[in-house]
C-alpha cells in the first residue's frame, strides 16, 4: 500500500495542485520520489547487500586464537545465488568452527529443503573444529535432516560438547527463549548459542553468547532503531555486540534472510550479515 500505491497517489496530488498550491505540489512530488526510492531499496537492493561483520574479543582462557563463523537465519523459501554467496563468503574466511543459530528454510516445500541440503553439500559446509546447529522458529521436527551426512552437530536438546579447549553449549528452542535460563560457567572458554537471544537475560555463565532471530529488526529508523524485534531483550541488544556483566559478550546477528509468509519481504537500513568472531588469548 505504501510503496506501490503511495508514489502514484502523491504524484497525482502534485499534478493536481501544481497551479493552485505550488508548495504542496512540490512537497507531494518530493515525497512521491522519496517513497519510491525507499521502496526500491528496501525490496530489491538492501535484502541482497550482504555484509561481513568482524568482531574481536580476548579471553585469558584461550591458548591460541579461534575464529568463529556465524550464519544465522538463512530463512529462505528459494535456494539461489544469495544463499550460495553467503555460504561461500563465510567459508572463505576459514573459520575454525561454524555456528548456525536456526531458521534455515521457511517453506513446507520438500524441494526447497532438498535444495538446501544440496547447497550445503555443494559448498562443502565444514570447519576444522566442527559445524554446530540449533533449531529456530521456522524449523519443524526433523530439521537435522537438512544436514544429513554432512557431519553437522545438531543440538535437538540443550547440550554441551568440548572441542580443542572450548566448550560449546547449544540451546534447544525452548531454552533459547527462556529469559530466566541458568547455564553453569566452565573453566574452558565457553560459547553458548541459541536461535533467540532471550536466554542472555538469564544467569548464563558463558564467555560468549550468540543468537539470531531478530533480523536486527529488519527495518531500522535513524534515532529509533529496530521497529520490531520479537524478543524480550532490550532493543539495543537486538543486533551487534553487547557487553554483559561478568566480562561476557553477546553477539546477535542480523541474519541472511527475511521473514516470509505474510510478512513484507524487505530490509531497510538493516543489511543482511555474516558474522566472524575472532577470539584471541589474553595474558592473565
């Protein structure tokens, strides 16, 4: 309604008022052009302007640097060039481990799910310390089948694994949505990740907390930030890096895809992103 019908209606007002009220006519014309430009950007340009965000933190718990790649919210109903570019861009960064915080395919079409599996195979989805995945909102029962035969560790329930001096805790969908969740600390460098960032409000004893889900709001306005986050966390936690108490760090990715179904498929001032986190040793 706004972006398709708005510009011609405003342009019509500008034409009708061009002689009787020139200031209003000029204002209507400028607003028509601005609305059209925002619509083109939000629907056709920005959703595919993939950005690589780099984060660096330090920890005395590590003996050597570790690079963590985060690919959140692929959330597509069509596997195409955008999805393949995102995966290849992430793998080109040579992460030591890869975290996938859910929302992989938003479609009941079995062909789309099969195409996603074929893409993961084609690009060679793997990392030296492993690839780890958790369930998102749109992922139905049986979602680990998307990664069959690929060696991806899928946390269908909350659990923890230890790899090369790290502890990786993957949270179930329900635990990720729990703002009163308690997760004990670990002697190793501890990474906890989930689809939703709400768990970061709880007593989570991890050094690094990672989530997706919010899409950064998908639409952000200057001076306001995200209009909708669908999360209990403060709005300024909905994307990017947040320093938490106890020296902990929360990283929330804006994700790769967009909300599907009845939602408008747009992004505005909120580009899709991959996140690469470099964790370096810090002298005690």
